[in-house]
């Protein structure tokens, strides 16, 4: 999956309750934000690829569309 052993160990450590019974949810919130941003950027990239392919196709000599 491309996740380093250190990251997995850190996430596992953060998911365990501390001595006071608290869990570090801030780290998981940040991960969720990064995943959401990654998804949005992937969608934007795919859209821009389609748009650039559309505008890169030549038009007919009389100015009409394909």
C-alpha cells in the first residue's frame, strides 16, 4: 500500500489510549483532511486532463466542431 512501517507504528501508537485513557484524535483528523485533499486533487487532475484533450483535438477547416 506504500505506507512505511514507521507510519503504521505511529498510527498504531496513537490509536492506543494513553495512561489517562485519551486517544490522540488530532492525528487522525489531519489524516482524514489529507485524504480528502488528495481525492479532490485527483478529481481536478482528471478533469483537467479531459479538458486539455478536448481543446487539443483539431477542429474542421470550416470552423465547425468535430
